[in-house]
């Protein structure tokens, strides 16, 4: 590769292709008019570096079977080699770049464009996603031409059906003509009715004229459609191989067509050519037409009557196409009238539901929950029957971070979320209903942080949150027990506060004890062991039998004093 190096005031551009050039002269020769190279590139590429499609006109040349482009008002140039023809869409894992050509299963050809850079890629979830993607543009509309061909075939079938119907109508008209001859005498008595019918016929004639106008408009539209079809045909020719005595063998894609001079129209299925023939049911219909040639000739003899029907065929077809809907409406006249009557009311139930449609949708979206309630309706009814008790419980049990102060009754409960403790309301106020400690004791271990600390709370070294009953706790610093109320304060139930700073890395061990209160206890429950004398109550004399007690076999009257000698132990008991 040649390298450009400065050799003086003028830079020389050294090209390995064209030799040495003065850089200024080289760049100026690349300019056109008074426009810089950057301006000219801006006409071709957008700010992202992609081609600006507004400056380009594309076409498909049916003779050369190539894609051509015209920039501005210039001439067309073959750019088929510029594109990457990827063939028929295969799978969601296939990646595509800008200017890739992709063929859908219906034969339509798309170009990939609009990606952020020439190296960027995209995928399509399925065949249809190629059409809906914002990064594709349809170049060849094969499906549109196929649809129009199908529509033309459907119109032909409809015409055949109309001919059959017209034949039936003609036969009916002939029968009615015979009947009319027999009823000539009767007809004179209905002259007035005939006059009315004549007026109605005049109205029908007016309607027929309107239909004729509509038909004229439709003819204009048909002409436009023909022009569109011609344009589509130009595009379609890229997939149509014309007429031939043998199957084409090159430039084949699934959906391609050609006319075989021996057997008729053929379609390429992706691997082989197939004849396009009527289905069994379609062939049966064709045979039926053939077998009814006599009736068709009869129709031909009724040409004037058929022409009359043809003039209003649009109206007849419109009614026939909705005959099922008309019958359905007729069958629902009672319900339709009921709806109309409701809508006419000042307070319509339909309007009420419509105005509350958000709530209706909410119930519909939660129908599983509604069904669950319905399946448990017996339990719901039980709760409803006992709703006063439910409300009473809600008034007597609460969950809060601090003690409730209103609507208090003796026996009320609340769970203290700050202390993690259940409490009961007594005549003297709130009291613990149990111990903060679960079991007989709970142990916590903390390591003093950097810089030391005085207060220890929250999660310990093992991730267990500190909680205890105030006063029922032992605290150890590096294995030495601390004195409650002197060395540490242990009153909050959630924290331990040292009187002095605990040094960094020192170990604090805490043992919290479970506690509980007995509101009443039966002495009959004590079957063994002893009771601390301090826990015994004072017994009045009146509660002792005969106001006396027996000691060492001797009766002692209450109210005086006596001395009891037992070996070397002497006890003085004051009685009274």
C-alpha cells in the first residue's frame, strides 16, 4: 500500500493505483460544481450511513430479469449484483443484513433496509414477520396478483350461479305468464291495485336508474383496477415464465407460473412443475352446467327478462349476500325490540352496565377468584352470619409498633412489632402476654466494630436480631459478666447499652432468658418439692382449725409464743 508523506508546503497524495497527485488538485477534481465531496455523499447516504431511499427509483426489467436503479433524473442501471439474494425465508435463526432480498412463501419479494449499519443484522420470527417488519420493503407483489386472479375466478363462479338463478326465474316467469292469462278476468277487478303497483314499478325503475349510475361508477373503478392489474402484471412477470412447450429449468422459485402449450397452466411447487386443474367439486359443477344446456338455451330465449333482472342485479346480489343475516335478525326481533325499549328508557340497564364496564371487566379478569368465593359460599355465609363476632375480634386484636390508646377493653390483645411481643390489656394497662424469648433462653454474639461502640442491637454475627425481656438478661464482655444497671443498661428489650465504649474486636455475649407470668395457680398442682417461704402468704388465725397448732405432739394455742427444741437447734415462733 502506498503511503502519503508531506514533502513541502504542498501535500502529495500517493496512490498505488494512479500514482502521485497534488492533494489539493486531487480533491478539487473530485468535486462537482461548487459542492464538496461531503455534500455529494450527503445526497446518497443518510446521517446513519445508510442509503437515502428518496433519491433512488427502482424497477424490475422483465426482459433482462434484473433489478435496476435510477438516481435522481439519471438513467437506469443494473444493480442486481449489489443485492444479496437469500431465496425463500427459512427459519427464525437466519440473520439478514441491509439489501438482502427475501422471498416469502406466497412469492412476494422483500428487501431488508433501515438497519443501523451495514454490519448490523436482524431476524424474523416467522414468514409473516417479513411483511410486518419496519426493516423490509415489498419489491414484487406476487400475492396481490394471485388474489386478483382468485377474485376473477370467484366472479366467474358467481356469474354462473346468477345464470342458473336467472334460468329458474325465467321458468317461474313463464309459469306466471300462463297463470296470468287464466287470471285476466280477475285482473280487471284489481285495476286499482295494478295502478298502485305501477307506481311502485316506477319507483323501482328510478332505483334501477340509480343502480345503473352505481354500475357506471363501478365500471370506472373496474377500469382503475384494470390499470392497477396491468401494473401488477408487470411486476408479476418476474414470476411468470410465459408460454412454452416444456418445463422451464432456470431461475425457479416456489409459486412461479408458466403456460404449457400442451397441457395448460402450471405452477412450480419448489421442486417440480404441477398442472393447475379444477378440483373434483369444481369439475362436478362444470359437468352440471354442461348437462343443463337445455335450460341455458331456455334462459337465452328469456333474454329480455334477464336483461331486466341484470339491470337490478346489484340490488338482488346485495340482498342475497345478506339473506342469512336478514333471517337471523328476523328471528331475533323480540330481543332486538327489548333492547330498543331499554335504550329508550330514561334509566337504561344497558347504559348502566356500559357506564360500569370497567368494573365488569375487573370482575371478568378476576373470575377465577369469584368462582373460588362461589365454591366456598357456605363458608362465606357462615362468616356473614357471624359478622358481629368477626368485627368484635377485629376490635379486640390489633398489630402495631406502639401500644393502642383508644377503644380499649380489658382482655384486648395487640402484637408489638417493635418488641416482637404479644401484649394483653389489663386494668393496670398493657402487659406482656408471654416472653420475647422463644424457649428458656436465647444467645447472641456481637463483635465490636472498627472504632468501638457502646450500643449493640439488630442482627448479631449470626444474623439473629436481638430481642429480650427487660431485666432477664446476662451480658458478658470478653467472657466477663457485666452488672445490669451499672456496666450495661438492659431495659429497651431490643438493645444493650454499655456505660463505656467497647473496644474494637471485643466480644459481647448475651444470654436472654424466657419469662412468663402465672395469673393463678392451684396448690393442688404441687405434688413434690418445696415452695420458697417468701412465696407463702400470711395465714390469718381464723383460717386455722381450733385456733391452735400441734408441735412435737404438744398443742400450742395461738396468740402467745413458744420455744421448740430439736436437738441443738432452737427456734422461736411468734404466734398471733
